[in-house]
C-alpha cells in the first residue's frame, strides 16, 4: 500500500511539473512569434 501511495505522489509531481513546462514553452514560442512579427512590420 505504501508503494502505491508513493508511486501516486511521484506521478502527481511529474504531472504538475510537466504542465508548468508546457506552459513555459508556450510563452516562449508566443514571445518569439511576436518578435518575428514586429521585425517584419519594421522591415516594411
């Protein structure tokens, strides 16, 4: 029973950290897109 609880805690921790990582990547990609769009507008 203790192994099952421990495994559930580890799985939960990994799941939460994965969500934060995906959110961070999304912000980085969004920022890069805005920078490219701004550079394209400035080049017009």
